């Protein structure tokens, strides 16, 4: 099963390689990863999406906790949470498809962040289902470039499964 | 007052109580070596290879319980430490390793003798640091000793750029360490410990498996109390030998691949395993799905990742072994009323028959020297009062089987990594810590050649370590596998005519060399060798055909054991399976 794990770490030199090295060294998968500073610039937060059965996920969270620079590990999947990814998609539609591209962008609450004579660059955020859906719809219109961020996640307040 | 980085380093080491450093010089650590030249309190032991330095520090740490300290130069000096660091890491041994590094301005430029040692050792240290700012130096050193020695111990590496040791700053030394992201759990959960106590009382066929964690936590006394009070037999893993007296009537010896028949049998039949400070290594469990099929498992360990990593655990207790055992013993004595003698009678009797059925044996009649005989003689002549180190291979297993370790910290052996070349430098480190104790490396002819250059270190420092080479002219353990599983095709395991004359080697280094080629000479050589107050190599030319038994083939369950053919008894020897 897929798990989204949030890791609070000391914002120190080399910490990313400690974490990624742990995953590669022990043969765990990283499906996506994102890192950024928190409000406290000494702390960074990483969000890692990984797959594994319960035993593996238990090992992953314990092994992460064992790293000296790791402050806290939360398996977001255990409780209600909001997940977001962002994509930037550069489409080069035929002129007859241009209106459809803009319409889809609107339906998916995306934005056109750049345009040229031949292309639109669209920004969309959402969970992976939404993103997969728009990608499917835009594909036939001609996707030229595609960039997807790692997932980030935050717990919902007050609701625990 | 302003101090240089090198001065700060020495000052911090003294405050940590360090007396000995094992090391090797080079360009970027000259600032430090230059100061050591005049220092009266810190003694640098110059090994002849950086790997030797780390193993020696490791042996020092295992023998004393204090962290071992290493100082080497950048690049090749640093990379030469990697095997030693990985060895310590696998066996949870506290080390603090200082490596020189090129000046900060040159880092990343492929400078002369630059190696990314922090990157290289990340997976085999407990933690590591690159000191980029001299102002952090005091804190980092303090943290390093703290991290290395607390929780589950392990090696910590500090990379020291030359400009950091050369420049000056105001000396600062934090009174205490505060790492918000590092808080080992020492206190076990009481409710869980109670569950364990009740499980022990209810069990009909309990077995304790004691690992290296018992020794690391200083919990041997508490373990003995637990075993004796509840009348439960104890098996000790390779790392756990000495955690419980090998001569005790409740001792089952070592379990696993080369464990005793009765230890493995007891585990397989048991209804409760009490695993203490051990991690269910595959050499202990054999085929996991066939391991202790009927047993509930209580697992006490300070490292949460060890619990439920390899086997399912019914009662997990994360905490320091000693502290948990203290509470467990207290609960057992106060709250659990049991006729401990009565309820174990049948079980202990059963185990006794297994012991009689298949004790550890070898052919005692031959005139060719049997390696087991040498180990037995060493045990007899020292009355067990020695620190034994081993190399890796058959020599290691025979040492584990035939020397009875009664006290913690008397067997120093590379368990997790299985590093050939460990034993001799480790013996040097242990001898330095205990100048008046008998320290013996039980070695193989292959392994000893991996760090034989340390003879110089032993001789120059007047460390009278004894090396007993079980010289079978083979990489014996590998040969054993080839004989059993590869139709006797001895691909690159025969050393024979290339085995050097170890007596001459000893003499070339100004040590003493002795040799025995017949059984009748063994005792004489040992008596003479153990008496000499100098480093001694004793070359025992042993039967090359001898194999370590019992043996559980890789991938088999631990009761699917092979025994020496000539001693075949009731049980048919299982058919051999090919192994990976
Ligand atoms: C550094 C290293 N290289 C290779 C091995 C694999 N290995 C395990 S035992 C062994 C043979 C050791 O030979 P020797 O020291 O003569 O011991 P014996 O088994 O003959 O007693 C080898 C090569 C190892 N454990 N360590
Ligand atoms: Mg050999």
C-alpha cells in the first residue's frame, strides 16, 4: 500500500542524503519526495511517498526515527489529511483545440501561467487523482513538456480515523 | 583564551577521559600530530595500517566499554578506516573516528587526497559530521562521544578540514548535550514487562537468547539473576558469549548456523523465547519461516528497529537491557508466585537428554592436530581467564564452541560483518587497555595475513599479545562450503605452499615464533607461548580436512543440522541442499 510520510528534520548539510541513502540502502522505494523549510528555518519538512506492507512501513518509520537528524516522523496515511501535488504542463494544441484546453483548465481550476503563439503553460494543483485526470484529457491535445512536483501533505485538524 | 582547532580537539579528548588514540599521520592532520608529539596525557598508538587502528580502537572499546578513538589523515587514510567502521557499526561498538580533510576552500575540487568520507561512511556510522566552522568543533566533539556511547552504541566519524584545526577561536565546551532529534528510550514499558513476567511464569518450555546488547548495557548480572530465579536455560549468540557463563548448568552454548544441537533443538521446541539484546540475525534464525515455530517471543532491545525486523514479536519491550531486566526481576519476585524448580523440571530434563545425545565433539584420537583440540587446550591452560579475540572463519567458530566464556567482554569477535583481519589488531587494543591480562587472538592462516603488519605495533609498544594460528593452509570456512555444497571444487581457497613461515615472520618483527606440527607438541608450545612477555605467534599446523559441526546449511531451519559423518548417530544426516 502507498503511504505518505512526513519527516521533520534538522535543516542541516547532508540530511537529504541521509534520508535518501536510508531508502536506497535498505531497498525501500521512494515514489515521490519533496523538501522545504518550515516556518522555523532550522527545520525542514520532507514528504515521501513510499510503498510497502505494514512490516516494511513500520521499519521505514523506525529507521527514519533512528537517524540522528530526524526530529519527527508521521505516517500521514494513518489519519485524515490533505495531499497536494502541482504540475506545470506545456501544451501545444492545434488551433481548433485551443478553446478546449482553456475550458479544461478552467474546469480543473488551473491557471494559464504562460502562453506563446503555439503553447499554453498550465498550472494545476490537486491530489494525484485530479492530476492524473487532467493529464489524460490533455494528452490528445499535445503535451510538450510536463513537470510534476513531489507530494506534500498536512493533517486535517481534529479528525482522527 | 583563543585556541587552535587542534588544541581544542586535544582538550576535548582529555575532558572525555581519553588516554589512548589509535592512528596514522598524514599531511592534513599534522596540526594535531604536532601537538600530540609533546602531550603527556594522550598517547597515540601508531598502527601500521588505518584499518588496524580502527580495529584496535574497537578491541579497546569492546574490552573496556569505553569509546575507542581513532585519528587518521584524509583521502586514503580515511578510506582505509571504512572496513573497521563498518565492523564496529554492525556490532554496535562505540568509536569516535577523526579524519583529516583538505581545507574547506578546496573541498569538492578533487584536491590532493580528498575523499568524501562523510558521504562514504554515512551508511556505516551511527552519525557523522563535517566540521565547517571551528566554532562548532567543541560541540561536535561532545555530541560525537555522546551519540557513540548512548542508546544503541556505534561509531561516529568527524571530518576535520585542515584549516579548522589550524585556525583559532575562543574555546567553548557545552556542559551538556542537547540534541532534540536524538532521545534513546531507556525505560521499558512497565505494562509490557509485566506481560513478559506472566509469559515466563506460564511457559512450559522457555529459552532465553542473550545477545551482545546484554554486554553493552552491563546487564550480565541481571540476566543471570533472571535465568537462575526462573530456572530458564540460556543460549548466547556469538555476540552474546560471555553475557551468561558458558560453564553454567543452564547454559546451552551458542545457537544458529554453528550452534549446539541442544541450543537449536531447545529453540525449535520452545513455547517462549525471551530475546534479550539480540537482533535475530540470519545466522541465528536460519530459515525464518521454520524458526521457533511454537514460540511466543518476548523481545527486549534498545533499538526499536531491531524489533519485528526479522521475526514476529508478541511482547516487544524497547529499552535498555539492564534497566528492563532489573524491573522484570523485581516484578517476578514480587508479583509472580511460582514453583520455578518444579515447573521447569521436565523441560530441563529434556534438554539434558539433548545435551547427552549430541555434545560438541571432535576426533580426539588422531595424532594430527585437531583445531578444536588447540582451542580446548588454550581454555584449559588459561583456565578461561583470558581475553580472546578471533579472526573469521572456522577459527572463529571453534573459538566460540570450545572456549567457555564466563564473563562479559572476554570474547572480541567480528560478528555482524565477519571481518577477516579483525582479531589481531583488536587484541592489540585490548592488551593496551589491560596490560596485565592474557590476550589471545585465535586466528586462521588466511585472516592473520590481512593485518599481520600490526606485529610491529605490538612489538614496539611491548604489548604481549598471543596469536594462535589454526593453520589449515586453507580459507577453511569457504573450503568447507565448497566441500559440502560445491562438490569439493576448491576454487581459490587453497593457500598451501603460499602460506608464509609464520615463525620467521614473527622473528622478522622481533616477536617470538613457535610451531607445533604434532598433537604432542601443542601443550608445550602453548605453555611456552603463554609464558613469554612478548608478542608471540604460535603456528599450529592442523588437520586441513576438519570442518565445523554442527552446521545448518544456509536457508535451512536451524534443526536441520549436519553432523560429522563419523559421529552419525540416531538422526540421519539431512540431504544437502545447494545454497546461494
Ligand atoms: C575481509 C573478508 N574477506 C572475505 C571473507 C570471506 N571469508 C569468510 S571465512 C574465510 C576464510 C578464512 O580463512 P582463515 O582465516 O584461514 O580461517 P579458517 O576458516 O581456515 O579457520 C573467508 C575468505 C571475510 N569474512 N572477510
Ligand atoms: Mg585457514
